């Protein structure tokens, strides 16, 4: 159709200009087809989803944690929450439930999602979604966790976190361009005034466990929701 339309014009006509004009004529189609599109963050390559498991043990609410297996390639031996990568065919809540079932051995039917927490946009081009959920168990022995991924599990009374603020340290986020970065294309060249930032790192100490990093930050986000619900109630 484009060729037929171009043949209607005399020699010397700018074909590229005509093609671009035909493309611009599609603006209305762009509006029609994208009005339901939800914008997302640029530069994010991976999406993860975790569960913050709440359990009622000995009559008190507690948060369940797992210690990652020493055989894992990433973060071996660290305290964390069940979760993992969001697959293209599932929602973030489905991912949190699936990963929790795989790691803790607790059926999805025994997990009640309560609320979605604020999500984390990390400096590593990934986003971590999180959900608070209630597990239908009466004892930690009811959890047949997967030893290939989990070394051990433990719980911490919610009251501990309400009564103890986290230690907060700062990590500087700086810019380190590649060796072949084209400094000659930007004002100031190598002296360009790059923006820098700070990233807070949270730590909780409980018995012989260190709960830190993204896990501790998500705990803090949950506590803010909890306190808001209590105050409003």
C-alpha cells in the first residue's frame, strides 16, 4: 500500500518523508490501543515477590523467618523470607504463594494473604514485591520446609519489633561509568557532576540471628502498616 501511494508522486519526491507521515497518521491508533496500558519502571529487568508469614504461636503473633541453605549460590546462610522470581505467567501474589509452598512446604490453601506491602525498587535493577500472610499452623513442627533451600526456621514475636527499632546504616550509591564511556558527548566531560544517593540498610538483632537488608526493611514497612491499622482502629 505504501509503494502504491508513493508511485502517485513525481520523481524527486522524498519517499522517507512520506513513510514517516504515514507512521504519524497512526497516532490515533496508538492512543486507542494504549489507553489501558499500565506504565512500569524503566530499566528493571527482574521482579521478585516474597511472603511475610505471620503465625500465632503460644497465643502471640510472631513473624516466621527462614535461614537459607548454605548450598545456595546466592545469600547462603542468611535470614530471609520465602519468595523468589515472578514468572511471566503468574501474578506477584501467585509467585509469593508458590515460592512459599516450595520452600516451606506449607500448602497455599493454608496461607491467607492479608495485605500487599510497599514494594522495594533496588539499586540492582530489580523490584521486590511483598505480601503479609497468615499461616494456618499451630507449631513450627507443622512446617516441613525444603532442606535444599532452607537450613532452619525460627519465629520472632511481633512485639519484639514493635519495641525495638532497627539499627540503620547508610550505603552510598555512586556512579562508575565504563572505561569506554563517551565523556566527550556530555557537558563537563570526566568532571561531570553525577548525582549520588544513599541507601539505608536496616539491622535487627534477635538471639543469635541477624535480620538485615531487604528483609529488615520489609519488616519495617509491615510494622508501619500494623501501627497505622492499630491507631486507626
